[in-house]
C-alpha cells in the first residue's frame, strides 16, 4: 500500500535584523514560493533593511507594525516614503504613540521622520497577507493599548513584538500600559494557540508558548496559581 505524500512545508520564511541601540528584532517575512514579503517593525536602519531584501531577492509588499514605540516604528515613515509601501497596523489604540514618534526619537536618540497615518489600522481577528500567505491579527493590549501580534497558523509561528519574551513579559510602566491587560492577553489569547507555537519577540531569542507557560516567572501556570 502506498503512503500518502507528506504535506508541503509551510512557505513562510523569517529573517531577524536587529535595529536601533535597543537591538529590536525587526523581521523580514516572506513567501519562499514567490519571494514576496513584508518588513515587520522597522525601528531604524532603513538602508540595511532594504539592502537585505535586495540581496535575498525579496520583493517587498508592505510594512507591518506590532505597536508604535520608537524602536519598533521609528523608521516607518522613512521606509514608506522611500519605497511607497503601504503600512498595516498597529491597532488604533496606538495613535497617541504614532503622534509622539518625533519626540520619542529625540528622547531615546533614535532618528525618526516622525508620525504617519497607517494605510490600514488592524483589529482583533483581522487578516493580513504576505506574498499570498495569510497571517492572523491578534490584538494584545497591555504593553501598549494598540499592540497586535501576527500569527501564521500553518507554520505554528507568531511575531509577538513586546508582549512576551523568553523568561519575561513586556513592560507596562510606559504611558497607557496595563499589567492586567497584558497578562490577560498572554494567557487568554497567546497561550491558547498551543504549546508548540514558536514566537519571535521584539528583543532577545525565540521561545515557545509551552516553554513560557511552564517556566516564565510572570505568566507560567505556577506563577498564576501563586497569586
């Protein structure tokens, strides 16, 4: 009896390009089948981002944003101006941060051309496409009110920005941060995707939701049980 062929591997490819003095994990995601992609969270260093895309033969389609802190969104306007790419995200809750990008840049020493108007605001349950691949948008407030996560279900992979990290969680002491909202976002929206889901945070190494549910000192099952 012949065996059924194995399903094709997901076509999503991801490259991490750290930018700004904060070493923010800007990522370039693309469909390996057609080499069309997007840049997620261009905090800075536009020349390097464009050079990487050109070197790899990737045709950029859009800019995606998880949230509007300067190290994630500071170079958005410059990148859009130079390329004509549309901007998708974040959620409208981060409008106030977009308006303050120039001031944020001065405060943290990160060059920025300032505010912009997204081509498309994103909300919970929306879908975005990258080279024909579909990513689910999950609104995860807490670190900022308008923070979103991008999840590619076939790859079991999520780009989570500053919601959760390996062994830690996002800060909530910035303007309009909310610790209770952040915990609810992680436990109620991300962990429910499955223990096997790998995630790329805004800083530091990748992890899985299962590993963090088991051992993260802020949001693990044991940490929540102690409260």
